[in-house]
């Protein structure tokens, strides 16, 4: 499929897609529509469709995206199947002209970055090499982390790659592979998580720090937000102000950019608990988490070695007693 065809499909109105499934909004304004989430049972509407940008967000999950992402969730299908389904539905219902006659919307992202990275497929299942990277290199609890992650297949100059994908508020993805690559499937944005929980809001610079926090805690009771870059400080401040959230805990990197971001939050009037005092000797929260896990593993190995040696000594003494 050509990029322009994919872009046209992404501009197909989400409200029309939902209406054809018999799902009607609880409240509608000129710029957005509120629904009871079509992704689960609920009594209060927490599912919003921005009709100007044609993007959706499920506030209870802290996730959203384009009509293609929604179709994949609702139909339980792959990217290529969602595109085919949306294309067929448009033709079957006499709306193919709608896809052809759209005036281009420059705010609607094409699934590529800098004209070089082309999104091919999104899967819920991470391949073994990416799972190993998370568990062995990053010491992430895979069971806790998996609900927040996708396997993103993309293409650059005809070559196909896979990366761990972490969704943001606008339907883009932060990418990380098992080597050194870090990137984004546009658009770039923040990722709010556990939005139904209490203050203080825990703020993380990147998703690997959030996954570390998730792995370290038995239970998360706080509203969380991943900035996905310190360049998103202004977006984060707007998000917090819009929801009248005033108390934050910052888990940012121990570098100049992280310190500037903390100061920006303070200047904006937030009550800030700077949590990097707990990992001041480490680059970031993940490095601290990995160090803790390695120490625990080392102590456990030493204890097992001690138990093994003690057991061997006991057996040796018993043999000597029998020989006397």
C-alpha cells in the first residue's frame, strides 16, 4: 500500500467507524466526542475521540492512537488486516469517495519518521531476543511490563527491523532494540498511565525507567506519566495543569537535562519531590534497578554456594565417623 493511501485511511472519521458498529457517543461537542469505552465494560465515559485530529484516547488505560490502532484493538487483528478491513468497510458502505476526496490534513501523521522509517506491523508478542534484552540486560519483570509493550516491525531503505514499542498519547511509538538503537514512530508525545490513581504523579523521562519502577514495586498506587523525552516538559506541564494536578515525584536522569526539567516543574508552581536523591550515584533509575538486582543475584549465589559447601562438609564428617 502506498503511503498516501495509508494516510487517507487514517483520516477516516473514528466517530463514523464507531457509529457503523452501533456505538454512539454519550456527549458530543464541535471538537470531540465522549464514549463509554468500546474496549471494555464501563458505566462512566472515559473514551474520547478528538474529531479535529481524528485521534482517540482511553483515559482509563492511558492509551490511544489512530483509527488503525483502534481497529486492531477492537478486531484483535494485525496492522495489515486492520488496513484491509477499514478499506473494505469504506467500499462496502459507499464511503470510498470519502477516502479519495479528503483535503490533506497536515497535522495528521504519516507512519514514517524523517521519510526513512516505515511502520510495517504492530504485534502484541515480543520475540525472544527482545524479551531476553528486557529481562537479562534491563532486569525488567516481563509479566508486569508486557501489557505496556508492542513489537514494532519497521523498514529502513528496504531492510526490515524489529524493536520494542511503547505507545504515546497521540498514537506514536517510542522504539528500543536490543542493541543501541532508540527512535520514534511519529508523532512524539507523552504517555500517561494509571490515570485513575492518586497524586503525587510519578514522572519518568523514558519508558525503561517506568518499567524499572513497575518491576521494583509490588503495587503501583500513583498516577504515572512517561515524558518520552525531556523535550516534552512543556506538554507534561500542560497535561498536569489541565487536570489540576499539583504534586509530582520526578524520576529523571542524573544529568544537566534532567536537573533543568526538575527546575522547570518547580518554576511552573508544582510541588516536586526529586526522587533521584535515591539513585544519585547512577545515571538513571534503570541503572540503579539493574545494580540492585545484580547485587541480590550475587548474594543469592553466595548463599547457595555456602549452603552447598556446608552440606558437603557434613557429609565428609559423617563418612569419617563411619570409618572409625
